[in-house]
C-alpha cells in the first residue's frame, strides 16, 4: 500500500510541494498562489546555492562530521505522548538538534522493504533529516537573507508599515538544501508520508488523502486559468 502511495507522490511536480509546504503558514494565506510559488522558488534557489557552496567547503565530509565540526549537538527526541503528533527532528538555537532516531530507522526500513531505498542514493533517512536541520543552523547564522526576509505586508499607515517573514519558506529551503547537498532526485517533503506511517498508519492515510485533495485543488485551478 505504501509503495503505491509513494509512487504517486514521486510523480508530483515540484510546484506542488511548494503549495504543500505553504498551505498552513498563517502569513502565506495573505498571498496568491502565484506569489507563494514565487517566494518558494526564491527560497529554493537560495538554498540550492548554499548547498553547492557548502559542498565545496566541506568537501567529502558527512553531515554528522559537519555538525560535530561546528559543535552542534544531536540529541534523541524526548518521547511523545501516544497519538501526539511530533516533529521528526527539530533545530533549537543556538546549536542543538533533536531527532527521533527510531522513527528515522523505521522509515529507512520501510523504504528498503518497499524497494524504494534507491531514492536515497546510499544515504540514510537520518542523514537527510540532519541535513535539513543543518540548513536551519545556517539560517540562524544569517545565511538565508531571502528566506528570512519580511516578505508579507501586514499593515501600512502612511509612512509606517509592518511586515512579516513566511516561516514555511525556511522549510522549503531546508528540504531543498537536503536534496541538493545529498544529490537526491526527489523532493524530501515526500518522506513526510513514510515517516508519518511509522508513527501511525491511520495518520499516514489521512496525510495521503490531504495531499491528493490539495493536488486536485491545484490542478483544478490550473485548468480554470
Ligand atoms: Zn525544518
């Protein structure tokens, strides 16, 4: 079952994952689909550039070696209450990453069982999650000016105005960074499904349905245009 779902997700275009990432962002709701896509593409371009640059700097170092080199600690995620939705990994400033290793290993195992491990090109799910978090560390050091820019106008009165960042853009950047840094051919947002599946098959089914719904909505809008 998971294999068929994954095949469908692997066939979705990149702009779909932009919409997926930004759909729940409170600030991006003020933007049109075209604007969201433009900002997401900007975040992707910036993150891909950072990944290329870092690959040259850290020549052949693994993600774990880079984290250790910068004194970034990696801890096991504290156990969650049953049924509670937990992140797969998180970065806490200034230099801590918490990761749910058991979940990452379960996801790795699932991909191997479903003959889908080839998409990782020899990397592990854990390495991919750590690469994602490494990007958040670079972002915290001010290396992602576009992604952290205050893009959204909240209000404007005469010469005064208030603008906000779009937090979900940093997730788009982190996924793009992980993809480019590890030379993967798929959008890492796809792993949300098997990672959720390890947590709860029911939640994974609901996530899959939500993804398909969103895809139908986006496709519908494209036909209207
Ligand atoms: Zn993240």
